[in-house]
């Protein structure tokens, strides 16, 4: 059975639609459950969940409250509460396609040695995409992930997006739960908990796969396109990487700093390429991205 885990914090506007999209999947309802983890929401999230239960009473639905603030706490709560042997994490500000669950169910049935998989994450803007958006900033802001139309193993260094990933529950017995020092906490933008988990899985020789027909549509709210959010998010990426690597070792942190130097070289090349096209807004945004990450890494 698949346990669909949805961790939420103050997303009353979106939570009903993501639940509805799961309930409208083509997988028989006897083969999955929904575990909703409310991480101290102060809005009408609970009422929206009750509305869903009333509208879809035949869906197995488990409502939980995690009082320790933080996405990693909520994700770990979902693991403990889940009855399924497959755990699919779905973002609370998204919807999924009708084949979402059947894709995961069939893949893991056909590949008993596979332990994790993820699918495309495609942005759905509530407003227009800004002119400064590029491939790299789009990945950053929207979480966009698309590796084509063929099923394949994720390339080295890549891994499923946290909002669209499915694991065998046994993975967490081997590598442990999500690191509660990382991940969103309330309005904080600290992340890297998925990267931390997949790094541990890689160390254990585990492989994860890209499934093109398990699609998540990520709703991009207008505030995510503001300069303030961009600066806060990119700075938080640096802070997250500092926390994550320093927890491993000083050597790991110093290696990450060296990698940042290489990334600066790539960023400056991209700036020049955009400048030649007269796309200074795109180039400048990439430099701001790199500058803020570096500040977070160095804690400046």
C-alpha cells in the first residue's frame, strides 16, 4: 500500500485541491491512504481537511498534528503514522496527475530492488513568469524538475525533488529519519533535508529513479517571485549548506567552499553570455543568486 504524506503549514487556499487531486487518481482507493500532517497551522487548514473528508468519505484519510515546528519534524511524523510500505511525499501547494499513484505502485512492483523514485515537478504560475527567470533561477524558485519522457536512473549528483518523491519505508530504517536541524520551520527558508537524506542513501549504495508519468504541478504564488523572497531563499540555501556540511565534517564544509568558487566561475560565464544578448536582468539575477548563497555559506 502507498501512504501519501502531505505535510502542511498555513496553506488553506491549496490544501483541499491537492487532496482532491490525490483522491481522483486512477489507483483503487483500497491501495492507498492519505496521511495529512498539520504542522501547527493557524489558518483554516483543519476545516478544509474536514471538507475533504466529507466530500471523499471512501478515501482512507489520517489527520495528524505535529507540534514540533519544522518540515522535517512533520515528515518524520508522517513516517511514523504511515501504514504503507511505500511513502509518497506530495507538496501542500500542488496537484498531481491522475496516473501519479499507479505509476509509483507499478514501478516498485516491477523493480523490487528500487528504493526511491521521483517524477517531474512542473510550475504553474498564478501570475506571469518574470523576465529575469532562467533555467537555474527557475529550478531555484519553482523546484522545476524535468528529465525527459523516458524512465531512467537519476544521474550522479541529482535526486528527486522533496515535493514529489516516493520511498520504500525500509529506507528510513537504514539511513534514519529526516534531519530536524534542516528543512523549513514556519516562515524560515532553511532547506537541504532532502539532499542530506539522498546523500546518505548514495553512501549506502542505494539508487533512485526518474518516472516521467508521476507528475506534480507546483503552484507558484506571487510572493515567491519578489526580490525579497529571492534574496531570503538564496541566502538560506547557503546557510543550509553550511549547516549540512559542518554536521558531516570540517573537510566536507571546506570542500563545499571550494565548489562555490567553481560555481562563481560558471556564474560569471553565464553573466557574460546573457550580457552579449542584452539580457542584463537575467545575468544580474544569477550573480545575486551566487552572492547570496556565498554569504550564507560564510555566514556574512
